[in-house]
């Protein structure tokens, strides 16, 4: 049976044949925990200074965005109030 597009045109190369589910490697629970321990040993945690600096930057950026959105919201509020005064 030829594979076609909804328009009836043939699909170049057809569709790939469906494959079975990918086989997962079976490991014992002990081996699993060894692998978890090996992978967690590769984690590089940030230093205290990096963590504090990042936290301060998050607070600064959040404050700047809060002020910006307050200004935008106030501007839209003034525009809507002005338009409502014109209508009524």
C-alpha cells in the first residue's frame, strides 16, 4: 500500500516502518545506585559568593521589572480613564 498525503500525492520515500519500543538497559538496583553516585559526583555546585551574587541580581531585576510594569499599568490606566471621560 502506497503512503500518500491527504491531497493524494505520494509521500517521497514513504513512511518509515514502525519500530518496537526502544530496549532499555536492565541494571540491578545496586548498579543503578552506583551510577547515580557516579553522576552526582560530577555535579559542580556554585560557591557561596556566586549564590549570593545571583540572588542579589534576581532581586534587582525583579525590582526593575516591577517598577516597569507598574509604570506601564499606570499609563494604561490613565489612557482608559481618559477614554472613558470622553465617552461619558
